[in-house]
C-alpha cells in the first residue's frame, strides 16, 4: 500500500495532517530573474522580443508576429478536420459550459432612498481578455472552453488566446475548441513572453485587461509579476481531490477518481476520508490492483506516496470537518445521501455529489468551470466564472433634498479627518 494511513483519533493527527497537506510554492530566484528580464524586454522591444524568445524557447522561427497568428479560416479548418466524435464531444461540452455560465449573469441595479437619492451598481464586461492555453505535448482543449466561454457569456469585447507551438507542434483539437468558443484572435506564442505581450501589448498583440489560464512555472511567475498592470485569475498550485466515503461506493470507482488527479503531476494530492476501516482497506486493494495498468503509473505512484492518504474518521461529520480544514480543490461526497452533508461544507472549489459523479465529469463536460482554487484558497476564492470577466461600478445620484442630509454628514466626517476641501465640497451644496 503506497498511500499513508492516518486516523483522526490519533494524538498526533493534526501534526501529521498538516505535514501531509502543506504546500507552499518555492520561489525559484533563477526563474524569477529570467521572467523579469523577459517582461522588461517585451515591454521595451515588443514584437522583436517576442520573436526572439519564441525562437529561443519554442524553437519556432518567424519573420513577424503576424506569421504566428492563426486565422479564423485555420480555426474553422481544424474544426472541420478533427474526427467527428471529437467535434461532437467538444460541442456538447461547450453547450453545457455555456448553459451553466449563463446562470451566472448579473444585472445592473438601482434603488431610490427616502430622500430621493439614487444608488446602485452598474455591471460592465472587460474590453479585452487574454487566455493562456498550454500547448505542445500538454494540450488542453477543455481549458480553451472553460476560459473562453465564460468570457463570451460575460460580454467581453475581444478574447485573445495564446498557445505555444514548440517546434511548430500544435494540437488541432485546441484550435477546434477555439473555433467553437468563438475566440477572436489566436497567437502561437507561449511562456513568459506571451504573458508579457498580453500585459504590455506589442505592435501586433493587443494589450488585455485580464489574463487567465494555466501554464508552467514561467507562466505562473509572469502572471504574478504583471498582476496590478492587468488582472489575473489565480496562481494555481498542484491538483487536489478529497473523497468522503460512507462505504457504499465501488472501491474501484474511488481508486480511479484518486488517479484522475494524481496523474496530473507528482505533487498532486489525493485523499480519502471514511469512518469504515474495512472499506478503506478495499480502496487500498483497488489502488494496488489498478495502478500497474495506468499509462502514467510512475507519476500517480509518486503523487500517492508523497501526498496521498487514507484517513479513518470518527464519523461522516468528522470527515466533513477535516475537509473544511483542507478546503480542497475537488471534493467528492461519495455517500448515499450527499445532500445531507452539503449544508456543512464550507470550503471547496467544486463539490461532486453522489457515487455516480466522478470528478472527471467536472473537468470536461458537466458545465461548471474546472478552473478552481487550490492550496486551501477555496477558503476565500471561487471557481472561474462570468463574474471574473465583469466589473462593478457604484452609482450615486443625489437629489437636492438628499444632499442636505448627506452633505452635512460628509462635512462633519471630513472635518474630523482634517480634510477641509472634502468638507467644503459637500458644504457648497448645502442651502444657506
């Protein structure tokens, strides 16, 4: 059995749980310095710097950045040429993602108080959003859909997608997904130089208001460094799954759900919580039996050995409380009555309810977004959604009657802060 065994009743449980789940991204000073140099260079030299770094890092030579742009005709061609089952699956997923996110649309609102003042909030979309999509061997057409469709639903004016094409290698499904999601422009650039181009703009690549989407350490570091100049979605850590079981789910289903996140990378985390020790043994046996046949066996094994665990809890309530402490990215309630546990779940990126709901459905086609908070950030943040591509402006319109009340209040508070101009600005509008 490669996964750690823990028991929530053990005296040292808290310390062992903390050691198991602690994850703090280590700052790589060499990466940090390289990214800072790339960002500054692209800001200074624009297209020329993008071309130099694309040739250097992605082994892709071009005479102009325009050569690196994929036309709409090429996107439509990719859509027409991929296998029919792939196109059908992409379109089905897109429809469900679009339908779900349409429920997140918020309207502007106003109300009038007793003095006739009008107050409210105006909600407007971003003018332009940038989407980073991993390319080459790590190609994720699902990420195109999950990042672009909420932006479209929000009403973003223009979506710019960047995707690296190392050595010219580009997955047709990624291009097909961009066509289905109605991405406006696509450039085959990646790495920190792509983030820099989106943040600063170049002669060819437009500057955006927000950058979303996953990437390697250089991309994550670049997003961190440009935050403030542009918005970003999040800095994501390793993938996580936590499964709460009552012993009624087929152990092989649970084992494969653990694998679904562990196969992402060696630092991914997979945890099972259950009050039934005998059932945990059955899940452990299923892990051992299924692992040898997995294509990413070594990655899964390293993940489960280093950061995986099977935890015997006192009861399901104890399991829920441990889950809330960990605030997992993906939480499966693999129990007979998941709705009974739901009110007590306070922190989770996405909640998968019932034995039939595998986490992988959420990754691809259920509808909710698969861009989720990791590293316990579900305590204070949410999945990517329409709201990430909108801004809120406060509305204030005072009536002549209303300003007599509000102006007096503002005057007193402003003078209390020794800000005379603030006070007099309000006082000028008061009736003498």
